[in-house]
C-alpha cells in the first residue's frame, strides 16, 4: 500500500512537472515574442523633464515687461548626498570597465581617487555658494530626510519596494545660481559624474510698477490648481507638483500659452543611450496696454490725487473703441515688488491708499451721473421719451419733500435748469449736457426698475468686461433677483430714481465705465481685449461675454449731449475740452460726482474673553483681530466703525467720487453720428475727488492729448 | 490500546545498522550532487544580482564580513555563510540516529511552537523590544538578536511538523477513522493559525500539503482525504471573502488577471509576475548567458525579490528553457532518491520522515516555480537550496540531514541476503 501510494504521489508530482514544463515552453518559446514586445515598456529608463522657459509678457509696442532669465540649479546624485558607501565602489568598478579609469589602477586606489575628488567637489560647491561645508551637509541631510520620509511612506503601502525613484535622482543642493557662476561651476565640476548644473530660470519683472496689478504673479502650484488645469493629461504641458504657474493677473490669464512644453531626457540604461527632447519655451504674449502711456497716465493720476481735497486713490482706463484694446488700465497707487516682498503687512494695512487693489477693475464704485447716458439711451430705445420730449427741472422731484431728490444745481445754488438753461424744459441732449437729476428721476420712473436694469446690463454693468482677469469685479446691477438675494427686499419707488442717476445699489468699475463710453461711441457693447498672443489673437478667460448691439437711433441724442457737455459753454466738463494742439479732435463725455460712503478705516471691536473679561480693540478686520489673540480666541460681541475717511461733511453730507467718461472723435464728425477718426474711450475716477467735471475732466483731457498729439503715444 | 505497550520499536529491538558517517558517499551522492549543484547555482545567481542597493539590509555596513562583501557582494557572502553553516547543521543532524532524534520530535515541535507564540505575544499581549522581535515589512516573522542574528521560526515549523507527524503516525492506524484524523490536523492547524497572524502566507500554505501527503502515504482513507479537501475547497471562497486581507486577495487576482489588457494593473499589482515572465521569455531556449541580459545588466532592479522568491525567473533569464528544465530535473533526482530511501526503509518513522522531507522540498520547489510562471498566487515561497535566505537554507539542510540519516541507518533486514550470488 505504502509503495503504491508513493507511486501515486510521484505520478502526481510528475504531472505537475509536466504542466510546469509546458507552461515554460509556452512562455519561453511559443509566446516569447509577445513578451519581447513588452520590453520597451519595462526597460529601465531614467526620464526627467526639463523645465521650459516661461514666455515673456510684452507691451503693445513689444517692450518686454516680464520674462524668464536663466538661473541654474546645482544638483547632486542621491547616492552621493546619502553618502552610500557602495556607490563609489560601483562607480569605480564601472569607470574601470569603461576605461575612464585606467585598468592598471587597483579598485581600492580608484575608490580613493573618487573619494578625494568628491571631497573636492563639496569644497568647490561650498565656496561657490559662500557657505561652510557643514551648512552644505545640513542641506544634504535635509534632502536625505525628505527622501527617506517618502520611502517610509511608500514602503508602508508596498513593502516589497526596496529602492524608490527618488533614490536614483538628482537633487538640487544649490538653487538659482546666476549664469556666470553656473558656467564656472560647469567648468570646474563638469568632469565629475555626481554633480550636474541643471539649467533653470527665474522670473524677472522690468521696472513697471504701474502694471504690477495687471501683470500678476506666479506661484507654486497646489493640488487645487493641478485639478483645475485645462492642460491636464498632456504630460509635457500639464502642471506638476513643484511647478510654478500664474496665480493672478495676466500671468494667470495667459498661463497655458506662457507655460511652454517640457523637454524630456530619457536615459536608457539597457542600451546606454540618452534621448533628448529639448523643451519648447513658452510663447510670448502681448498686452494691449502701452506701457509708456500707462506710466504717463499714472503720473497724471498721481498729480490729480495730490490736488484732491481728500487724497486716496484713482483709476483711469483707455480703450481703443475700434478693436476694444485696453490701451491703459491704470490704478493709483501701486506698489513695487520689493514692497510686496518685504512690507506686505504695511501694504495690507494702508486702508486709505489701499495699494493692493486694482481700482481700474477690481473695485466697483457708484457710477454717478455717467449712468445717466445709459438711462437716456434706454429711455429712448424703450420709447418712454422721444428725443424731443421736454421735462422741466423743478429743483426737487417731490413738491412736498423739497429736501429730498433734488437736482445738483438746486443743491448748489438754489436754481433749476429751467432757470439757467431753457424754461421750456429739457430734451434728452439738454439733460445730458446739464446732467439734470430731475429729468433722469422722471425717466427712471417711466422706465421702471426692470427696464432700467436691462439697460445697465446691455451696457456691460454687472458683467465681465472680457479681460479674463480673475480680479475683475462684476459690479452690481440691482435686479429683483439681486435685491432679494442680498438685500432681502424688492425694488421700491425711490430706488429707480436713485439708480437712474447712478446712485444707490448700482456700481461699476472704471473699466466697465470706459466700455460704456466705447459702447455709446460705436453702437455696440463688446468685450475688451487685454492680452493677445503673438498672432494677435485675443486671449480671453472663461465665460467670455458676447457682443450686445445698441439701437443707433437712441444713441444719437446722447452723443449730441455728450459733445455739448465738453464743448459747449455751460456744459458740465469744460475742463475736458481738448486744446488746440490736437485741433482735429474733440472730446465727448459725461461727468459724474457719485456720492459714496466714506471708507471705514478700522473698527472698534468689543471682545469677550473666556474668563468673561471684556475689552475694546481697534483693528482693521475680524481676521486681523483674531490673529492678535492666542487660543482660545475671544468672542466678538460688538463691532462699530471707528475711523472713517474722509470725514463726513456738515450735516452728514457724503463725500463724492469724481468721474469722467468720454470718447474722442474728429472735429468734423456730424453731431450724433458714429465718431470718426481715432476713437478712444476714456474713463477717469478720482476717489473722493468730489466734482467730476472739475477734477476728472482735465485728466481725461490730458490723457486724450497724450493719445492724439502728433508726438504723443499712439496705440 | 493494550497492545501499544507490547509493540517495541525495531530500533530498540535490533538497533539500526551503523554504516558510519562516510557511508553516505556511497548512497547519498544521489542527494548530495543535486543539492550541491542547486546551492552553487543559487550562489552564482545571487552574486549576479548582487548590485548596489539591491539587498542592502539594515546594519549591512557594519557587518563583520564587510571586506568580503565588498568584493563578492553582501548577499552572496551572506548566502555562502548560510550554506556553509547549513552543511554544518546537516552533519550535526547526521551524527545521532534519526530514531534518537525522533524521540525528541515533540520537544522540537514544542520549541518552535513556543517561538511562534512569542511572535504572537509581541503583537497582541505586550511589546517585546525591537532587537528581539522586529517588525519588518509590517510582519513579525523573525526572532533576532539585534543585527547579529535572526531566525524565522515558521521555516523550522515545517521540520517540526514533519517530525511530530511522523512520530505520531508511525504505529497507529487510527487515522483511518474520522476521529483519528483530528490529532494530526490539530498538529497542523495550530501552527498555521499562529503563522497566519505574522502573517506569512507562503509558509502557512506549505504545512497542509505536508500533512496531506504524509497521511496519504501512511494510508489514510482516500475518501476521508478527498472529503476534507473538497470541504476545504468549498470553504475557499469564504476564506477569500473574509479571511484575507486586501493585498492577499490581490495576489490571488494576479494569477487570474495575467492576460488583462489593463496596463495599470500590470504596472502595479501585476508588476512582479509580468516582469518575471518577461525575464523568462527573454531567456528563450538557451538563455542570455550567466550575468547577461536586461534584467542583470540594467542599472536598476527590474524584478523585485530577484534573489529570493523570483530567483527562478533570473535562472530562466540566464540559462533559458534548458536551464529551467535542468533545475526541475535536479529536484526530480532528489525526489527519486528520497522515495528510494523511503521504500527501502521499513522503519515506519523513517518512512514517514523521508516522505515528509521530500514533500516539503519538492512542493516548495514546484510551488515557487508555479509562482514565477503565473500558475500559483505569489505567496513568498522560496526555491529550496537556491533562494537567498537564512532560516530556509538551514531548515532545508537540516531536512536533508534527516533524509540522509534515514538512508544511512537502513535496518539490517533490508540488506541483501548474504551469499546469494547471481551466477550461482
């Protein structure tokens, strides 16, 4: 029985052996070719990417504003950083085999040679970096620590892994070496196999502080940015951890173009070959902005703010109406990169000047009387008034409430436009010229809130202007939905009066207002262009808005009125009249003095500590307040506006922002017709500048002269 | 039961024949030659794969053989040391008669069990210092003395089980009944449960075949064995669903997903197996030659565990189909010699011992090969005498010693009858 069973057992084993043999024949002979095909997939390759240079940002005339300048990293092989004792031996053996070290040299001798030259390398690197050897060692230890942490993490998941990729990589021990030093190091260390000077780049911005906000910044990518990357999946272009990408401004808008295509170096250890694909540098993009003009306008604004009663900030936007290129988008004040780096907190706390804000498009203001042009177009288009309809200026809208809803002229000098201009009452173009509040209160009432808001919307308020910048603020068109959502109410009768003269909830950015002027000039609302690629194709962001045509019939009287505002005796903006230097051109415009709440500079907070003690603290915001206290954070039980700027006038009179919006046309353009010649739309805002005609108008005039003067900057 | 006292062991009656230590040159070459060749092949292959970083373990740099290691490679020197000490252990095993060793079978089994229990204690009861029981790769398989010495009790459990089962089964026939099958199963299942908690699936799964084969040749009823196996097979899905951890399930899936077109699977869970098969396929019929071929000349390790669980693929890579079949033939020689020893011995303990040892060696070998070619899940079984490793080398050499011991001390009655000449 025993022997029979043993036979049985042996037969079983034999059967298994035959099966194994068959399977071996299958793998090694029959289907061997199939497995051979897989070899390229598994061949050990060290593949590394070479970072491309980021494209430059140029201005309209091709001047470089931001570009990548070469700066290299000095990298070392990980085994050297780790001081792996076997590495030198392996290396020595390999070098002897390949003949780099003569075969006569004993292995031990060769190792000693390599060790000496490694010591020398460290000395050279330390000297070059201006650090001590021990500091260099510390850096190396930090790299080892990081890699080992990664390894621990990986081995916890898959315990059979014995070496991880990071261990056969090159790690930067010195970063951002200037080109000259890099060349020197390359020369001195080039023959040593464990160091490499890997070329890299540093983003350098020319002195263009006036463009700081527009240009934006680059920053290290995080998971969120990688997840939102439109080029994800393209392994040569997608964002990877450790990359930098545009995080604000044009750097962000044009990121995918500026980024470029990675190069790749693939080392095939099996074949001993190195395959190299050079990186393709990112393409340049062009701002539509003229950097010189931007600078000149910045100086004009600086002057304007200095002369203002309550100096704060200012903004001006110039749009080429034909192409909708933004030729200038200036915000005042701005800041330098050095300030941003070193004194960020000061910038943050400067609540009056608030240099971190891009006032041209990031802050929305009540548009004031500039809005009247929109109300007029909308009223004519809707047919609630005709160009000839005459409405009397009564000084105050409501006979029984003479202190409310008054015309500005009645406020100033107790007269009405009926007294000063025409007793027959004003037509649309007269009302625009006079900026009569009463006319527009009535027009607003006739239009009703819905129709008025539709008008605001058609002129681009509450909508992206089209630059693609994430900084763009939409402003507010107080539709019923908006009111319900943010104010929890419906429109009341008086709302529409206010909105028609650009007060109350409605707000707009200087960029939007400039585009309103461009829309009036051209008869169509169109998104603006800020960035173009090398071919001149506009680069736009997501949700790029579409064109909105405006009825030409309705625009005609408004254009006439805007011409009269500037060029007629008694208009509200005589200061914007162009001088004889640019005799071929005239300015048409609309002023605005938009009442606004003063800035709240800081708050008086009442905080209650855990032990019940209460304390009053003055701080600029809740976040900053809570930063002051250690855990446990106190409870905020009260918050009051503390300092305001500017202080309220007598009788609680609100301060006003000075606005001007307008466009240029040739002198021979027929009245009310589409402007001819070089048509630029301009908006100027001086925060708390009070009178639009007196303060903002002259600045707009200077800007137009810069644009149109034979010697001046031309787009 | 009363008869048990009456039956006396033949060794006690006759005393085993003493042929002296060197007698095994006459009989044992059949075993010694294949084992010598396998060990040599293992050493050479380990040396071929011994490259920077491949087998660098903790504390390697302060090793006493550092000088040699620098020349031959650390893993090679290690393996050489284990083989030499393993041969020493084998000779020690040869010195006393296997019957005397058999008397201490339960003691040996008990000691190994105690070691296994100690590993479990570290996990569940209290924390034993790390220099005694380290946690490596999230498992507790080793008893160590710092970095100087480490031993894997589960490898010795195979031996312990063979000894204990042989001892238990030698004169009984109770295992021909259902109830009588319970004790041998308990012998097997108890250490399996302990090893399951280490966890060390490969060793664990080796114990059951040893039990079944020993019961089978000892004459257990086929229908009992078949019933138990069917019941076990029926329980497998449940074990797969609840008794395994994710990574163990993945390893089983690897076998069934070999032809998957999902490249991610092959780059992740199926990586080892596909690499092994590519290594074998590149070897073709005649192989790439010693130390040659992509898997050995590449700068990085392409095949994880290439000097251990997957050394077979490396052998096939270098020596091709011919090498693989030769390797299997070497194991076949061991089996044939072992079976001959088992048949020629009529001491029941010796027979069972011989069968157990053969089963252990050959099944490990075949299962390891199966893992390399995708015929069995990858559980971490080593190729006996070839794979790098300490405890497994020692355990295999001791097992070999037991086998030779049985051969050497063949009872008198098996000798050729005197004076019976053929030509007469």
